């Protein structure tokens, strides 16, 4: 007789086999330690190790588990990128080939994440349970360190407003003094993803210690003062909740919201109200009318890519200028104004003609104008701007289609698990909306560990769904075989 399957997520095996499989098999154990190593490298102060982490994840999982299709897909993408580079050298006479290879390195973390495959032999429920213990530890350590860094900043400056949030950088820059670089927003992105991932633990499992750690994590996120990331965090939660509950009957939707979600919403609202009251000028600075003015570098670059570049490059609107040629992180690296040399106005030898004429003046304006300073909301670049300026409308359409395909796959795999559906939808939208702020899509050090864990949740739901379908189909198959048996 076929044993009945408990369809609640977290029990994807027969009950009488549960004690046996709670010990991780070899492939699951390999993936567990590979993830731990990659997460530690990504949260480390080393930018170089952070960029290497996705490649190490690719190689380690390909050879140690093994998953040869994973490596084969990446090789295919590499060849496709080379063909893309050849195509752009043919249509763009000013194309800088070395920038395309820099761009390949900066975008590889995202490509590796997308092609990371599902493997039947991995025990995703078990690995999720064990890795979430690790995630709670990371959230606690990073949040406490961030709050200590802010207290030091308060002692130095005498306020919790404006640039004091730059002190909050966690282990990305564990020194008490601020790095004044990308460490602060990377901290905020990493903490945000942890809060998204741990949503189920804090809403469905009543645990006072987890409530406290979650509140500390929320507090550190707000104190980091990257208000555009906080806004994306909240807005995408609201959108995700609407998307994942709109098909539910209104009364059930209200009950579910009141039972599981209100607790954390209230905690976040109280924490945000109290902590942002200590940062009124930050909030005013973000919402000020100057960001809607035509005088900002951000609005200036939008005018350039909509009006000026299509006049000079006939192919621009459809195909863009090519990878690494304008407003991506790779393109900014090529200008010499991104790593360590941002006060130098002299462009490097690999700066493209379009960058010299249009991007550099706006970037220098942002750096030299105290009204804009280091604010990413005024910067003449972001991930969406990078996609549009370097791949044109075709790139934007591909990005939007990719988002819709991913959301559709999530909906099909996790329709029976509403909380997981909310978490996955929230995490996906959070990442895509991040592209409006800065060139975050090309900074895997900030998001790679969180999004890998998000994909493991998806694989867990998929595995559970497949297991339930198999169990439900087996009795029918047995009955069918019995009916057709010549022995009766």
C-alpha cells in the first residue's frame, strides 16, 4: 500500500521515512557547504572575493555534486556573449571590446543565478531548514554590528541624520569608520533579502527570540539610511501581497492578512516611524522636489538616451550601444570615475565616445555638486538605464519578459504554498525594482547569497509539488494495471 503524503510544505517524504532522510545525502551535504562558503565570501570585506563567489559556486556545484548541465549552460552563454560582442563591433564603429569583457564579468553573477538548475537528488526541505539557521545567525551578527557602527557614527557626528547612515556597513566594511563607497547599500540589500527570506519563520512560527532578531534586523535596515532601498522593500511587499492574494475570497484574504502579516507590518511601521523620526532630513532629501527637476544628473541622462543618442547612432533605440559601452557598472569602471578615481576628470583610454560626450559631464556634476553628492537617486546611471542604453528597447523587452516568465514559473510551482509564494514574489520584485536605484544588478556580492537561497525555496516547492502529484497518480496507476491484468 502506498503511504499517504503529508502535503504541508516541509514534509515532502513519506512519514515513515522521515527519520531516515533527515540526515543529508552526499549531494545535499555538498550543496550545503558550497552555499556556506559562498555566503561567507559574499559577506566578507573583499570585493574581489564577492565577485568570485558566483564563479566558485558554479564550479563547485558542477564538479562536486556534479551538475554538468550547469557548466554547459554557462559555456553556452559565454559563447553567445562572444557572438554578441562581434555583432556590436560590426554596427558600432566606436565599440570598446575590452568593456564587453568587463561587462561579462559584472553580469555573470546574474547569469549563473538564472541558469542554476533543479536536481532531484537534492533534499531541498532539509537544506532549507539547515541554511535558515545560518541565515538567522547572519541576520543577528550583521544587524548588531551595523547598530554598533551607527552608535560610533553618532558619537563622531552628534546626530543620526544624513551621512551617519553611511557608517552602517556590517562585515562588508567592519571598521567603525565609514568606507563611503558601496558597502552601505550592499549591507541594506543583504539585510533586506534576509528579512524577506525569513518572513515565514517570523509570521507562522511564534518565537520570541526570532521576533527580537527580526526587529533588530529591521532597525539596522532603517538606520543604514538607504531610504530608496527601504522604500523598495515596503512597496514590493505591498505589491507582492496583492498579487499573491487577489484570487482569494475577500474574507479569507482579510483573515490571512490579519493572522500572519499584521504582526510584522505593525513592528515594521513602529520601528520605521521611531527610527526615521531621528532622520528627518534624509527623508526630506529623498522626497525633495530637486529629484523631479531637470537639473539632476538622473533626469539629464534620461533626456540624453531618449533624444540625443538616437540621433547620433541610428541603431541605438533598438539595440543600444552594446555591453559595457555606457551606463552599466562595467561602463562606469571604464570611465575611471568608479573605483578610487572618482575625483579625476580625465577619462581612461577605454572610455567610449558616447560616455565622454554625455555620461562623464553628468557624472562629474553629481560628484562635485553637494546637493547630489553620493546619492544614487541623483546618479546618471542605474541597472534599468544600463539595460536601455546598452541593449536598447530589445534589452528592456527581454528583461520584462524574463520577469514575467519567472513570476509565472513561481506561480505554477508554489500555488499550494501561499506564504512561499509571497516570499518568492516579494524577493523577485525587490530585485527587479532595485534596478531603478543604482547599478545593483551588477553587484552580486550584495544579493547572490540571498537570491540563491530564494531559488532553493522555489526548488523545495517544486519538489514538494512533484512529489504530491506522483503520490496522487500512483493509486490510479495501480488500479489501471489491476483492471487490465489477464489474471483478473
